[in-house]
C-alpha cells in the first residue's frame, strides 16, 4: 500500500498547490459573496467554486476512477475505493477579508480510513502533510505536538458554526472554558487549527459541528504528529464534535466538553 499512498500524496500536493496559486494570485480586489449557505454569514465566494472546480478537474484527469466529496457540492462515487474529501478554501471568511489564515484541505480516504492528508496554507507559506503510519510534516520539518501542559496552562483553539442558536451555546461553553485555561484562540480555519495542534502552536483544539471536508486532512496531520483526536469520550471524531490534543490534555478537554454538552446545540 506504500506505493498507493505515495501516489495519493503526490496527487494531493499538486492539486493543493495549483489551487493555492489560483487563490493567492487570482484573488480579485473586489471579491464579494457569491452565495450563502446555512445562514447569512456562511458565505461562498466565486473563488471557492473556482478552486473546487480546479481540484475536481485535476482528479478527473489524474485519478478518474476515484470518488470526490467537496464542500461546494462535488459528489462523485467512483469505483476505485478511494474517496477524496476536499475543502477548496477552509477559512473562507478569512479569505474574504484578506486575512492570511486560510487553506486548501485535501484528504484521501479508503475503507473508512484517511490514508493521506494535505493542508496547504499559501499565504503562511506552509504545507502540512501526513501519510497514515508515516508521520506528519510542516513543509519539510517533522511536526510534533507539544507535551500536555496542566489544563490551566493550555492554549486552546476553537471555532464557531454559522447558525445563531449553535453559536449561542458555543459561546456558553467558551465562557466556562476561558477562566480555566491560559487562553483561547479562534483562528478561522479548522484545518489550520488541527495542524497548529500538530505543530505545537496550540495545545489543543475543539469545535462542534464541523463537516468532513473541514477536518479530514487536519485530523490525520494531528494524529500523525502525536495528537489524539475524537468526539465525545470513547467516540471517534465526527460532525458532532471534534477534539484534538496530546494524551492527557485531550481526555481532560473531552471530559470538560462532555460535561457541558458541547456536542449539542
Ligand atoms: C469553516 C472554518 C471555521 C470553522 C467553521 C467552518 P469554511 O470552514 O473551518 O474555522 O469554525 O465551522 O465551517 O466554511 O471556511 O470552509
């Protein structure tokens, strides 16, 4: 399987770099909102759509038998058993405002397992990549989580959904957490948040209600860098709840979130 994983990694890296170049160099100065999704603040730009098209066209050319699931609607079953999970811009609101933290996120999955994950953040000049069982890298350096600090010294990343009711509950959970930890960061890209855990720039991260394209690649990068990831205690990471952190802190954060019902709205 090593040959297959190497091929998938090469394809994912090339697709992510091509899309990243289009997004960085082709961002119109007057970029506006092309459509909205779950709420008026859940936006899609013309560049999300252009990036997804570039990536799916690239896969159709290089790996025509693979399936694709993309944030902006790409959905193709395929016959090879490989499925690509694509977020053409993770951190769309950052991209819209010209903030640097956005990324192209691409994962290759087979049989319920993620084999390869790439999170390419062009303005940061960073590409995170991981291959199942082969470690994680940020550019060419191995990525490694920080050792778990005591809970009250942890820097925790999180994010918020786009629907007001969900946000209200997320704010309550964050209000409980803030006095108990070093600080909280809201970066604006779940994929980069997971990679920041992998690179030791956050101690841990959690968010309710992510979609597979937000977390698929970053989850593998975080795990291959030594993090644990999951949902509620004993459960795997899912659209319900995503938690990532080093052993010890991860379980403490999971328990804290579970006790406060962070997995529901
Ligand atoms: C969003 C980002 C954000 C997270 C949201 C996601 P998008 O993805 O990852 O950080 O808080 O829940 O929807 O819409 O920019 O691809």
